């Protein structure tokens, strides 16, 4: 049986729940469909220090990613948002202004004039065969999830951005040593993260190198590194490898329906969250190839709710 909702939000990260909060406070009853990973990628982050207001009375700064997302969920639900712990299997988006979009969750059909896409991003993969074969056998994309398995182990982190450095620093709490492998001789990470990594005695660097193979039958035992300068190869022993080389937008549900930008992210109109389809709005990392912060995603979620509210008024 089909159910009709005021608004359907696909994805449960900061963009999705901020949109839900604003819509719910405007007397709509949005449905948030969580997807496989509640809270999105930020929910797997150990400590977030740059989300404003996350400081306690004693001056301790930061909040766990999961805790932040639970608070966002609770606040949106306080005003009437609903959460459905399922994954959308298909979107049938209409091109007709004021028409109903159909959101499929298996055999269950939901209908709404408004859909907010906040499906976020997934971890980019290196793209070598051994990475897939040894996934969860020493290859990981989430230090918060798997660092406890690395007690006194030798660990490699691949990447030079803020994610890689955040992962590496967290891993030093468990691992005996962390080697950061980066394809250039300079980090992309912010200065503060760069300085923290360089000052950490447990961290060393392999500059100008990519992981060209991962060694091991049942579990990772080492990697083959290839120099990006002269193509030379060498092997480095390690027990675990964490890949943190950026993200790709989760656009599978809409890539044949909504317009995408040159980087493959959902295209929005100017400073709005309007996609190429009437009544479909996009917010957060799925539409942001540049900033990809929890706070910018939350800001876009707010804009999506306001854009959606204005759109619904046109068709009342
Ligand atoms: P990112 O900034 O895009 O960095 C990705 C890194 O992976 C880059 O160093 C890049 O190398 C490298 N890379 C990309 N493709 C590669 C490949 N195929 N093989 C080897 N290396 C590859 O991604 P991110 O670190 O996930 O950060 C995303 C956004 O989130 C950023 O805006 C960041 O500031 C933010 N963030 C912030 C924090 C924080 O504030 N604590 C924490 C995490 C993330 P190049 O440098 O050569 O391009």
C-alpha cells in the first residue's frame, strides 16, 4: 500500500536531519529514510572539534560523530519528524511541477511532492584487486570502527587530506606505528592537522608513493609502494591499511534522472538547493564537491527545507 508524506528526506546525515528539523518546525511531518549507514560518514568520526557549540562547561571541545547525529535526530523528531530505518531501493522522480515523486523501499511505496536528496558520499577506493579481496581482512576505510583491532600493530594510512590525518592521529592511540603514504610531497590537510601529524612520534611518512599492491592471503601483511617520481617499487610490512583518499557522491538513485555537475555531484541551481527536477532538492555532500563539512551540510539542509517549503506553498 502506498503512503503519502509531506516531504521525504533520503539520507540521515547532517543535511538530512537539519532539513527534517526545519520542515518539522514548519508543521510538516517529514520522513527521513536513513539508508544503510545512519548519520552518514560523520557518524563514523571519532571526535569533531569544528562543529560550533560543541564545548562543555569545563571547556572541553568536541563531540563524537555518532552522538552528534543522535542529537540531530532527537531534535528533529522532537518537532515531529519520522525516521525510517531502511534503504531506498528506487526513486521514480516526476518532471511535472507539483506532481508526486515515488520513493520505493523494497515493495513499499512512499509518495511526496517533495524529495530532499541528502545521500552523502562514500569512501573512494584505490581500485586494486587486493583491496577488494582483503577488505575487512586488514583493509579498512574507518579508523573509528576498526582502530581497536590495531593494538600494537603496524598500520598504513593512505592519503594526504584531513581525513587521512584524522585517521592516522586516532590510530596512534592503538597502533605501535602509523605510516602515512601520500602521492605527493606535501599534505593537502589543514595546517593544524599537518602540524599535529608531524609532531606525533608514532607517525612517519612515505612521500611521493602510491599503494600499488597489498600483500597477504587471509590478512594484510604488507604493501607494495610505487614511487610517483621514478616508478620504483618497494615493499613495506604492515598489519592493517586504512584508505582515506577522498569520497565519491552517492548518486546511483538519481544519476539517470537529475542533472549532475562536472564532478558527478547532484547539480543545484545557483545558491539554492533546487535540482533539475521540480520538487527535488539536494543538500550536503552529495551536491558539494568543494567544502564537504558537517556544518556546511547542515546549512544546506536548512536551505533545502526552506526551498521545499516555498515550493509546496506554490501547489497548495
Ligand atoms: P580530500 O581533502 O579530497 O583529500 C583526499 C586525499 O587523498 C588527497 O591528499 C589526495 O591527494 C589523495 N588521493 C585522492 N585520490 C587518490 C588516489 N587515487 N590515490 C592516492 N591518493 C589519492 O578528502 P578528505 O581528506 O576526505 O577531506 C574531505 C573534506 O572533509 C575536506 O574539505 C576536509 O577538510 C574535510 N575534513 C575535515 C576534517 C577536520 O576538519 N578535522 C576531517 C576530515 C575531513 P592529493 O593531495 O594529491 O590530491
